[in-house]
């Protein structure tokens, strides 16, 4: 249905009650099965099933993550408008967003969604599987607010949208800082079941409001980065050439002829992510396959946002110290579970004697050793071809700089302990999970002036001196120096 003006997407908690009710009524109409009562026949089941079970089309951990979900929201919005017309309205209704970075609202989770969708619609879901048995188990407002603040999601979003390159903002593929996929994963896990599992997340309406907010954040990045589309295209082309180069190294080891490097205008060459259709979606105007190139202009897709986020000006600050989890295998060892991960900083000499807090959320959040929180969004289930072929292990980071400062210790004096809570709210020490051990990372030198002094320095612990010397040795080794080189 063509319109002269795009529809505005607005924050659901700030909408008039009558508009909130109209949106919920349209969603309820989408959930109704056909005249034969087949649950799989509802529009909501059709659209929700594209993400995890049973379709398994979703894109995560790759640069097309925001584009695929943008196309997904357009598909949902089109079905929503058809349901609105079936309810006797004109179909001029848009998908609202839930701005979870705004924690000052009296209601954290949209109250209208809690009220209208308190339980899983028994007519919606056909099979007696985990979702049918558990239903909706959304966490309380207080819980969600505490987790968002504890994980500093607003700061993560500010960093992600301000990145100068598209791939840095787009997904977990970027490992040197936060991308939009970091707060995305956290909100999924903090909301509770079924949002906390990839397989069934879209079967709760809050899924689409959450992703609408993420799409708004993505639009903020695009609005401040006019070269984003060209960056996406060139970055994926460079990746294709790198992959072919790596394959040729392996072929050379096996005495095989090298693969020919493709030309950009060769129609028979392998396709990049930028050139692959966003299956299973069609463009709402042309009816052709939706492509990543179609997802850089919301007006052509029929919508705009009432407001974008503002990016705070960059400020000078001391280099940050991180607890870094590398090689988090979300498509393999962690494919069947989601975790909330609590990171604690303790003095290294007391690391083994440290007694974890009681396995209760309040005790964990009140611990003076707590440095930060992150999340692992898994529980995809089997059968996802996208995850098996494309998704690589990810890197998670927790800023521990403030915790070190609060305890008055250097990174060289610090050790890390980790407690994980799965999506069933069961607590585990890190060693009992498949989550890799974190490492403390940051600038090479925290106190470089110490390296210019000789002998013991009053007030400076020996561990700090030893740590700085070790960092110097690593730095020199990285740049080709050995112990026998003379350093002038």
C-alpha cells in the first residue's frame, strides 16, 4: 500500500493509550488462526517463525545483522497494517519501539505489553515443546532496569553508533569495542523467557519493539556516516579476496593450483554478503528480493523515526582496562544456552580464597567486587544453517577500570572471578560452563613512568613493578627484540 508520507515509529511508553491499544489489537489479530483453527496458519506464527524455530533464517554475528533485521521489521509492519485494516481501521499504523536506554521512565518494560500479553496465546503455538510448556516468563521491571544499568548499555550504544566504519557498528564481527549486537544480546537475555533464547524469542511481541529500537540506533549510525553503504560493499569485497587468498595458501600446501582471483564485474564469481538476498523477504514496493543495498533508506521502506539518539561528543579519557572473553562459541559449545555473566575483580593473592556471593541477584549486584555484567545470547537449537556456516566465535568485553580504581589496585594486582546465570536462572561458576576464561587487557603500560626509575620505589607494590616490566618485555618481543639485544 503506497503512501505519500512515511509513517512515524514512536516510543511505545510515550504513545497515547488509544494508540497503544490499537497496536496491541492488531498484534492480537495477527495471532488468530484461520477458520480451521490451525495455529500454524496465523500471520504472527508465519512472521515469528522466520527468526528461530522453525525457519532459522536470522543473521547474527555478521555485517548483514542490522540489514536482515530491518527487512524483518518491515515484513512484520506490513502484516501489522493488514491486521489493523481487518480491525476496521485504515492501516496507517507503524511498529513502535521500546527505548530501553531510557531507564528514567516509571515503567521500564512497556506496561501495555505486560497487560495485553501476560501469557503465551494457546492458539498461537502448535507443538508441545519447551515454549508451550514454559509460556512467557518475562522478568520484573526492577530486574530489567538493574541489569541495564549494571551493564552500562547506554554507554555501549553510544560507542557503537559513533564508530567511523559500518562493520564496527554492525555486529560482533568487530572485536575491538562494542557493536550494536552487544546491547542487542543483553536486552534479549535480561528480558527473560522466551526473549532469552534465539529459538523462540520472536514469539513474544516485545521482540519486535526491542529490534525496532535497535533499528533506530542503527539509523543514528547511518545518519552520521554517509559512506556506510559504500563501506559495507567494499569491506565484504575485501573479505572475499582475503578468503580466496587464505584458501590459496592451503592449496599451495597440498600442491594444488591456486584459485583465480575474481573480478568485480564477473557474474559467475562468489557473492559477498552485500550481494546476497535477505532471505526470505521481498521489497515492499518492487516485490523483488530484499537486498542489503535496499536497507540504507527507511523512507523508501515506508517509515521514519520520531527521533534518533544523540551521540555525546567524544572526550579525552584514560585508556580503559577490560576483562576480555575471546572465542565465545555461540554457534557451537554455547548454542543451547544463554547466560548473564557477572565479572568480579579481586586481589590476585586472594583470588583462590575469594568466596562468591550468595547465588541471588541482589547479593551479586551488591558485591563490592562486582566490576560489570555482560550477556551471551544463545539457545538457538539445532538446524540453523546460517549459524553453522557463517557465525564465528565472538569476543565479549567488560570494562573493569572503575572497579580497579574503587579497590585501589593496578591491573597487575588484580584477578578475575566469574559467575554465570543461565536462562533458567541457575547459577554456575565459570569453570562449570563452556565460557572461556577472561583475560585482563588494556594499554601496554599503566604506569610507564615506573620503567624510568631504578630500584624499589616507596609506596609502589612489587607486583606493579613486576607487571610493568613484564609488559615491557612483551612489547619488545612483539617488535622483534630478544633479551640479548642491547637497548639504548
